[in-house]
């Protein structure tokens, strides 16, 4: 999908205007930032974490897997198997839906425990 196709897809599917304007490069940058946050200790809860997993699935949908392969490798290395699937962000069985960060603490850890995912 071209950058303009990605922007059109985002608009047609009701994404916020700032996300549409940023387009595919903005989504790639946001995912890379998410991975950095996970590496440093994700400080948000499970709902936010799942939203970020949706972002990763969106990158697959618009054909940007290759642009985030480095971030994927770093992210995958941080994940530990969950007791159940964390989220269903998209089609298939993407690695990011089946694990939680080994360094999960605070709100994320509490939320994972509350949903019996640890």
C-alpha cells in the first residue's frame, strides 16, 4: 500500500486526523516508540498496551512489516508466554498477541494478573 493509500485507508476507517496526517511513517515511528517504552518498562495499563498491539497489526495491514522488522525483533525478545492470548489485534496468530513484556510492572502487571494472563 502506498503512503497515500495508507492515509486514505486511515481516513475511511475513522482514525483521528492527526494519525491520518502522519500516515504510514507516523505509524512506523509510533510503533518504534512503543517498543522503546516496553524496553524501558511500559508504564501504562493493559488497555493502552492492547491499543499499541492494534497499531502493530495495522502496520501489517498496510504492508509495513519490513520497516519495523528491527523493532519486532527487539520486542519479541522481551515477550514471555502468557497464560492465554493477550489480544486479537488482527488476522492469524501474530507473535505480539501471545506474550507480555518480561519487565511488565505497575499497572500493566496488575491488569495482566486481574485478567489471569500471567
